[in-house]
C-alpha cells in the first residue's frame, strides 16, 4: 500500500530540520542562511516539478521527452561548472556534450536493450530515469572539472617543462586528466561498494514503500547503479578530453592568466 503523506504531515519534518538549524547556530557554523535557502528551493522546485511531470505524463509525446531532457541537460551543464574554482572560458560546451553523451548512451542501452521500453519515449520512464542519470552525470562532471583545474594548477611547472621539451599538450596533461576522472568516480565507487550493507538507495526504498517486491526492487537498483557508474565515467572522460584544450593557447602554451 502506498503511503501518501499530506502537506500537514510534511510540515512535521520542519521539527527535524529545526534541530539542524539550531546546531548550526549553537556551533557557529554560519550555515543557517544556506540551509534555509537550500530547503526552500528543494520544496518549491520539487513541488513544481511534481505537477509539471504529471502534466507531461498526460501529454505522452516524443517531443515532450526530447525538450524536457534537453532543458535538463542545459541546466545540469551550467550547474556542473559552478563548482570549479577558477574562471575558465569555453567549458560549457564540453560539459554539456559530456553530460548528454554519458546520459543518452546509458539510458538508451537500458531502455532499449534491458527494459525494452515500448514506445521508447514513454514519459513515465524516460523523464524520471533520464533526470536521475543526468543528475549523477552532472555531479561527476562537476567533480572532474574542479579536479582538472586543481591538477593543472598544481602540476603547472611540470606541464610547462614537458611542453618545452616538445611534448603535445595532451600528453603533458595526461596524468592530470586521469586524476580528474578518478576523482569523479570516487563517490560512485564508494556507494557501489557499500550499497545494501551500509545503506539502501532511495530508489529501492521508494519502490518498496510503493509495494514492489524487495527482490524486484533490488534488480532495478542494480541496473540503476550500473547506469550511474557508466554515465559518470563517460561524462568525466569526455568532458576532460574536450576541456583540456581550453587551458592552452593555439600555440600549445599553458594559459597562465587562468591560474593567477
């Protein structure tokens, strides 16, 4: 049986959240404003999206799915670059392409070959599944972007030395790129290592609360975890490959002004 909490029930969670605000005030963490803003955005955005998705379900058209996923990927690409510490122009396109390729590939394989969704544009499948994978791809891209910038900055002397020795910029930054991809995968690998032992993922819990057999819910969660790992890996790998050129001049000299 599905438990449908009312808005009055949901307001009770404010009691729980009030303790978090109180702890921030007591310990001088100065996170009250950020927590309140984040909570407000969460409530408003998810409530809004809930009604929007309900409307999309009723339309059930292929162009609705395409437009929704394009919009979500555009927002994800912008959000993915917000984490990078330095201002590096020209990274939006690599981030967007990385997220789109990493997400579309994994979603297409699972919906087409694994779940055999028919028609392929089923809104009740593509929007939730695509949104979840896009979100994870965005997180992987964000970590890769931040780590790539940090690695190039920290290895600046080494990279410039290799360039002076005649190395191509791709070869000179190969290790920095590998470290960025590794960093992007750390949260996913940690989650996959402990899933089921330390925590039960939200999708699996949600399905069980909705009355789905736990074994069936576990099967879906396995598929999703593999989708997440694939999308994060592909996004981080493609983004770092495409973004690397933005750190160099046409003459393959490191753009020093990016790290000042």
